[in-house]
């Protein structure tokens, strides 16, 4: 039995919309990083792995990949405000061009934490690429260099994003609606 209060999903971005934008981002990154000896893509776990997998197949560059794990949500739908490192990089990033790949940026706290933390490891340059951006939710100023889609302040799942580990597998992005809030609106 599903006990989640978020059981109704409404498609926000279709599979085709996502794939079209991922291809465009891959082409833009290929252009912007042309001539770079090696680009290290760092996927932020757990949500960015599907986006990263699709994105690297749309890029024509010398790429290496690594992953870093952070947590700021737990099993809640709102950011806790506390960023915790759950998995560190496997390889050094000194003197490399680094591109952090994120599923969604809302408060900016996680990305600020990662950029500041990874900058101490002396990469050549760090930039950020996110599939989804919610600038209306910023707690700290942060502007990613590459954005797939700017979305409103809704809790979303699918294409790697989850609610309590559920819904990551969906090939689209959906807004989660609470059955309780839907009943209140009726």
C-alpha cells in the first residue's frame, strides 16, 4: 500500500521535451569546451545520474566522469538547509576543467557548498549545469552557467528526481500533488 501523501502526478516536461533540451545542452557544451584537454563531469548523486548519462552521449569532447554524493532533503519535500557530503570524488580534480551536473537547483545551498568545497581542490575552472532551475526558491545567490529548464516552485519527480526514493525511473518530469491538498482545494 502506498502511504505517500504525494500520489498524484501531473506531467510538467515530457520525455521528448527533455531529450530535445539535453541534445541542445550537449551541443552547447561541445562548442563551449572545444579545445579543452579534458573535461571532468561530476554528477551529483543521486538525482543527476540519468541526466548525466544522457548528456555525455550528446557531447563530442574528451570527457571523464566522477560522482559526488550530497544530501539536503532526506525523505522530505523541502530542503533542510543543511548540506551533508555522503560520497566523495574518486579522483583528484587539480588543474582540470570541472562541470558539476545537477538535477535541480532550488535554494542554491547545495551548489554553493559544492563549488566552495571543490574549489579548495584547485581545479582549473568549475562551472555548473542543471537540468532544472527554480530561481524563485533561492536562499543564497547562485546562478548556474547552463540550465535545461527554469520551472516554478513545485515539488517535481522523474528523470532521476525522487520523493523518498520513488519515481526516479519516470522518463518525464512531473509535479507531485498531495492528495490532502487536492481535497482541500475541492
